[in-house]
């Protein structure tokens, strides 16, 4: 088995370590056990839980903050279990992906500490409580994680990126805005150096006449997304580029929402598999360009 792949993530291994281009496999590093940590949100009162994936070798590394989508961080197959072992296969796969490539990644549970560990059902966005808003609350969690990572001796404090899926991708867009909620004067000098939003909803930013992310942004969308509009995001990407933002945008024909879920159901659909492979390779290159020395 190539690299540092292990049997418990068999399906993820098929995609990340078997089906990907040899260039990705060649960079794999050994990964330490997942670490569970507690830290404060930048909202000033919420205590958050994070799951840290890191290379096994001692040293100092760039880092990535990961923000889950509306379904939360935990697997629906382990209802009632909210810990590192019950993280979804996708979140564990991405955490290991970053650690194997020389990053420290922290997956942030925004919902559990606020009483919603199981997240929300599909198409239930209009019932989403304000206390977990991706526009006004969750960006503060992202910045809380940024502050926590900067306090670690094994992290380069000025080389930290941000990643989010769906509702977490919407959090990314909000966090990168010129006036991120509750935080004045955030920019690339004191914020995130790079970011990635996978299949986010883009309507809020599309109606903001001055929206321009302060950091380089990689955005991916699924052509057959049935939860958010890829067309709105495509138009927003063009607008952001026209405003001088560094935005790399990719549309995957035939792919579904959550196309990077490494489970059999999603990956049996060929456009999802192709989109996932391409996204992993692009993420690797994009983040390395902005975070690696």
C-alpha cells in the first residue's frame, strides 16, 4: 500500500492514495494520532472543540483550519457519539490529507458547543438558528482556531489557511470579507493567508457591491448541485476577479453536492470521482504555493 495509508480509511485510501496522480503520493508523510483540543471562539464566550491532524515528525509546519458543513462534523452512522472517532470519513480524509503533506490541520466543531452536534437536514437552511450563523457567528470560530494555532509551537503563525465545505464554505466567504463580523481590520497580514471554499452558497456575497476576499481563494462547485446554486458562485467568482481578487474557480460538470465524500455512494458516480481527484490536486498545489516556505 503506497505512502502512509492505513486500512481503517479503505475507501479514502482508494481515492487519495490509489487513484490520484503519482505526484501526490510521493509527498506523503507519517501522521500522528488525532488530537482533541479545546479553545475559545473569537466571540469571547464559546468554548470550541477541535480535532488536530499533524505530521508525526517533530517540527514547525504551516496549518489549515477546516470548517464543516450544515450536517456537522460527525458521522450519521454514529448518532450520539461526538469525538474524533466519529468524525465523518470526508473530514478524516481531508485532515490526514493535509497532515501527510506537511500541514497541521484542525477541524472545528462549531455546532456541538451550541447544542446542535447532529447539524441540520438537507434543505433546512431557512430554519437554521441564528446562534450558528455562517455569516455572523462561525467566522468568529474560524478566527478562534486561527488564534489557537498561532499559540502552538509547532505551527508557523503567519502560514495558516482556511477551508470549508458548503455551509462551512459560506463561512469562509464571510470570514474573508473586508469587514468580517466582529473583527475590525482583518487582512492577510493578521488573518488567513489562503482559503478554499468547496460548493458554498454565494448569494450573500453576490449582493454585496463591495465584496472582495482579502486572501487568495480557491472555489469549487458541482454542476448538478441540488443544495446551492453553482451559477451564482460562478458569477461571483467573475465579479471578484474583476475587482482584482486572486480567485481560482472550478466548475465540475455532472458532479453532486458533497462530491468529495469518499464513501461508495458518492464515488460510484464518475463525475464525483473526477471532481474529487482534481480538487485534491488543486488544493495541494494552491495551498503549497501560498503557505509552504
